[in-house]
């Protein structure tokens, strides 16, 4: 349906997260070979640095039609959890660009429970590292910064910048 478009824009701004399997399913449409997205390691003990060895996280191309033109993902400080995983994965895909602002973070698998007094707690039990060895737990920076001007609500400068970028790539 979109094979004849100039490019695609995915808006994941203000997205609190969801299932990480959706990240892999979406990104698999924009690659033509097995692609390393990032690395992950899991907490194995009480020490500050007690983690497993890094595990490489790859995705395979979708069995369905893939899209190889310019793809831009818009992110901001309201993009958390699975949205941050998406943002980090986008940075590993050659024809994809992460645009906007740094995500809100949350690049770990959560674990938690409830204390006897009723308080609930949640913390990350994994670390996710990009292909260059960077840990962006506090937020994934964009490939291209583009910020929304809150003083002029008549236009969305971030989407306009993404449209201009796609149009200029042709």
C-alpha cells in the first residue's frame, strides 16, 4: 500500500510504552538482512555490576513486503519503555532516522511487587546497550533534533521537519 510513497513517518511521541515484541515486528519491515539492534544483559546478583554477559539482540527481515525508503520515527521526552526500545532500534536501521527530542528512557525490563505496608515498587532488572556500547537508560538521543514550539500551536515543527527531510531525500 505504501511502496510508492516517498517515505514514512511514525509518531511515537508521548507513548508510554507497551509490548517490545511490537518493536521487533515493526522494525523488521525496514531491513533486508539480519540486523543487530542492541545488546542486553540481566541482573544476576546483589552487586552494582552483577550482570550476565551481553546478549546480542537481532531482528530478521519480515517475511512480508519490506519498505526500503526513508523512514522517520518521531520521539520526545514522553516516549518511554517500549518506545525507547523502538528509538534505540531505529538508530541501528540504515534507512531509518530518529527525530525529535531525547526519549524519556526506560530501557530495562521491569520487575516489582508490593511491600507489606501496601507500597508498590518497580525497578529494572536488565540493561540495554547500543551497538557502540552506550547505555541510554535515561533516554535515547535523536539522530536529528527537532523541537516543538509551544509558543506557536498552529503548526507541528517536528512533523514539518520530517516531511521536509523525506522530500529532500528524493
